[in-house]
């Protein structure tokens, strides 16, 4: 499937009211910064945190990780083109 075909499928799905495929990115400039975007290339991600690297995807029928509501992610992507979040590593108590 070509990239153009993929983009058109995603756009059609959104117009029908279905859930979108969400891509997860990591900022190389700020290793704790992540973003959700609506396209594999991350064309709308903020430039000040480039380069961005795709690290995953969430299918339309899957729940997003990190306990972030899909509705909130999709709303941010539709309004701004992306949603940023900080990735915190779990801390272990030192005994």
C-alpha cells in the first residue's frame, strides 16, 4: 500500500467518525518528551524538539498507553496536529 493510499484511508476513516490510527514519537532533542501524531512521518510535530523518531502506533481499535484517553489524544491531533507528553521512567525505592 502506498503512503498516499494510507493517508487517504486514514482521512476517510476520520470523516466517517471512526477512530484514527495514532503514531507515537520520541524527541531526540529531549529524550523524555514524547508526542502523539496523526501521520507516520510526524509532519505536524513541533520543530523545536526535532528530530522526532516514530516509536510505535496505536490501531483504531486499541486503547492508548500511559492511561491517556483516546478522545483527548484525537482531539489534540485534530486541533493542533499533535499532543505532547513527558515520559517518566519508573523510580524504584533504594533500600
